[in-house]
C-alpha cells in the first residue's frame, strides 16, 4: 500500500511549475507476536502519474521525457 508523504512545487527549465508527490510503500504484517508496519521505498510522481527520479537534493527528472525540475524553496 502506498501513502502520500508530501506534495511540493518544482519549476521546469522553461519556468512551468509542476507538483511532485512523494510516496512511501507500507506493508502491514500480523502474526502471533502482533501487528507490524514495514516501511519500504520512497518514490516520486507528478500529479498526472508520470514517474520522477530524484537527481540530488533539489533536482528531479521526469522519467518519460527527461525533463529536469528544480524544487521551489518555500
């Protein structure tokens, strides 16, 4: 199951602003010892669902197009 961690704005090279969503995968397990939540990988997507990879602390790249986005400081 994926949970949304945060949403933030990023600017493209031509000045267009896009919203990026940060997700984290969770799994709930249960057994005789009780229930546990396992936290997994983080991933990023645009609002339209296209995948995004993080290049460094403030730069991201859209996987499908190669477009580079820079996080806008709030």
